[in-house]
């Protein structure tokens, strides 16, 4: 249970930092990401905080997917240890 509380507190700290950055970056920027292809010719022109949130959300989802799929195809033993 302590581990879950610690993870929740860590997530709240990260979300606070994201909120703080968003409050202080209200100007518009041009976001270039040529690997994606679509932003090579026409960059995304939006608020810096929105770009920051999008990058954070993609990273959080990727981390969640990688963590959730940690066991893969391992077969659990029925309680017998050899």
C-alpha cells in the first residue's frame, strides 16, 4: 500500500510541475518535429503549454503501456518451487 501512495504522490508532483510550466508559458510557439512528417512543411503553431502537455501525455501513456505489459507471456507456476 505504501508503494501505491508513493507513486500517487510522485504523479501529483509531476502534474504540479506540468501545471506550473503551463501557467508560465502562455505565448505561442512553432513546434517542429520533422520525423513525424507533417510538421516538416507546416509546423504546429499553438501555445507552449499545450505542446508540453501533449508530449507529457504521450510519454505517460507509453510508460503505462510498457509497465502494464511487463510480464508478457510468462507462465506462473502453481506454487511449486523446484
